C-alpha cells in the first residue's frame, strides 16, 4: 500500500526537521563558546563555598561594652595595668 502524506504531515515533518537542526546548531554554538579562545589550555577548577556555622550554635551579637567587659574578665592583670598607666598619664599632666 502506497501511503500518500497529507500536507499537514509534510509540514509537521519539515517543522520537526528545522527544530532539530536549530537544536544541533545551538549545541554547536554553545560548545564553541565554552571552548573560546582555543589557544588557552583547558584547566580543571573546583569551587567551594565556606559553610555557615551550625544552626545549633546561636550567634550572639556583642556590643562594645559587652566585649570590653568580657576582655577585662579574661585578662584582669592587663586591665589593671592599662588602667594604672592611663591614670598615671592623666595625673602627671594635671
């Protein structure tokens, strides 16, 4: 049986062939863009992103005074020495 294709089938097949040709052309263009410029050697690279701290550890925002108090509590001798030096300088200029 000799099947004759209708104009709609012919148009569909032609459209399908054009779409496939455009897809192939798009893939070729993309591959060309990916390898441009050709004189540069291909390099392998990997990227990594530093992760955020675990969610179980809440981040505490410290103000200037809270930070200073914490430093004084952890370094009491240095805090006394700095206070004595500032007091001596202030007293000697009066």
